[in-house]
């Protein structure tokens, strides 16, 4: 009886091994992680498209017109979300002397009342009649602007008096401009204003004389000049007694800011 050749046994063993490997590879794709990931990939974009929807109408912040009182200007700014007042704050309020105490007591109460009432129908704070009246006037202005901005007919509401709808959209946008620096012998003066609807809604000094007696004069004159600028809506304002140089430079910088704003 002939013995099987050693080479033949090696060939048969190799063939059996190859067959086993092929069989294993044919079964592996069903559990391949790449095929599982391919089915899950489309889901995240679907969630992103839902979250990327439009913001609710009637959201943002709006500043009412400054209301002048015999103790100073009062100006209210509202934060609105989804058509509701979520925050009320004062941009300007009477300052100096007894006004500081009255403002500190009245303004927080008026802010809370505005949010609670969702409008300008709020009660005056006892002992702060003038501040309360000015606050409600500016608050009503802010509420009117917020309603106009939220409605699709905003341009008609704002432009009914002028007969032109094209300019009313620009009236809604507030922008801030800074005048050039005006030098005095006591230091530079520079004014920044916020303009909305063609009116000055806020005025402030970016630079003013400092040091020694200038500190006192600046603290006295600048708030009065700021209020006067908002009230006049122009640089045609009176100088503050005892602060002639500061007043003159203030008006020069204010006029430069108005020129930049187109007013």
C-alpha cells in the first residue's frame, strides 16, 4: 500500500484553511459598524433644522423718548420677548441733591410696575410725582415703538404723519455717533449721542476736564448739558453758569456728532 505524498497533504490542508477564511469573511459584513453608522447619520441634521427656526416676533429692546421734568430728564428702555415686557430700566433719571434719594426709591418700583402691568398704566410712586409722570411718558413712548416694530404695519403706523413709508423704517433704527474732540484750556471735551427717529434720545460726555476744581465743575455741568442736548434735539443749548469753557467745547463736539448723524 502506497503512502500519501507529504506535498499532497500540505496542499489539502492549505485549501481547507482558505475555505474557512472565505466563509468567515462572507458572514462579517452583517455586523460591520460602518453599515450601522450609515443609518444613524441623517438624524442630527433633522434636529438642527427644528432648532434653527425663526425668533418669536416682537423681541428685542426699545428706548422711549426722554421726558423732561423740572428736576431732570427721565428715559425708559424696555426689553421685549415674544411680545411681552420682560425688563424695564431707566436710561436717564433725575440726579443731584434730594433727587438721588427719590430716584433710588422710585425707579425700581416703577420698573417693577411696568413689567407687571405690561404697559404704561401704572400708579405714581408717592413722593416722586414728577419722576413718575416723566417715567410713564417715556414708558408709553417705548411701548408704542415696541408695538409698531412688532406689527407688520409698522411703517404705516410710524409714517402716517409724514405721508412717506420709506423713511419710517429708518426711524426705528437707533444709532450712536461720537463727535470730534474739542480742546479747552482745562482739558478735552467729547460728546457721544444716540439718535433714534431723527431725535437725540441720549447724550453723554466721553471726555471732560478732570483734576482739581475741574472735577466739581464737570460733575455739575455735564449732566445739565446732557439733558439740555436731549431736550433741544440740537446743539443750540445754553451754557452752564460757572462752566463756560466746558459748555462751549461741549456744544462744539455735540454739533460735530449731529453733523455725523445727519442732523
